[in-house]
C-alpha cells in the first residue's frame, strides 16, 4: 500500500508548534510592555489577554489533531484540525486588527502566523483529498 501522509504538512505542523511558543511568549511580553508604557485601559487589558490564552488553549488540540490525522491518514482528525485552524485565524486577526495597541512587531508576528495557517490549511486540504480518494 502507498503512503498518503504528507511530509511537508508534518514539518509545517512541527515548525508551527515551535513558532507558536515563540509567538505566545513574545505577544504576552508585548502586552505586558504596552500595559506599562502606554495608558492601557484596564477594561481592555483583560480581553486582549483572554484572546491570547484562548488561542493557546485552541492551539494544543489543533496541532495534536493535525499530527494524528496526518500520521494515521485519517481525514476526521485532520478535518477537525482544519476547523480549529479557522478559530485560530479569527483570534489571530483580532490580535492583528482589534487589539487595543498594535505595534509593528504585532503586525509582523501575526502576519507570519497567518501565513503559516494559510499554508498549513492548503496542505491539510490536499492531504484530506489524498486520504479520501
């Protein structure tokens, strides 16, 4: 039997997992920095932190299901991972556009993450198509 799992997808999932750790820590440090340097309204600090932590919680099953679905060549976990990616994209766009203060570093970090999500989603769709056929 032929192997249908995607090596590029597996590598991208791994790299994205490492990058997300960097992304989370850097974004958290920047939110703390912005709350100290700028007049950050207290009622807007909590939503920004909540979105960041919700995104981190969502990232764990998203990556796990992506790894599992690709390695076991099962379309259901990969499809669920793709669905969770949509949620992660929405949260990432919030941090890019609607965060209280957006620095150029926020734009750079979020642009890289959104690019990785886009590439990963394309590879997931191609892998699901290969598994189904």
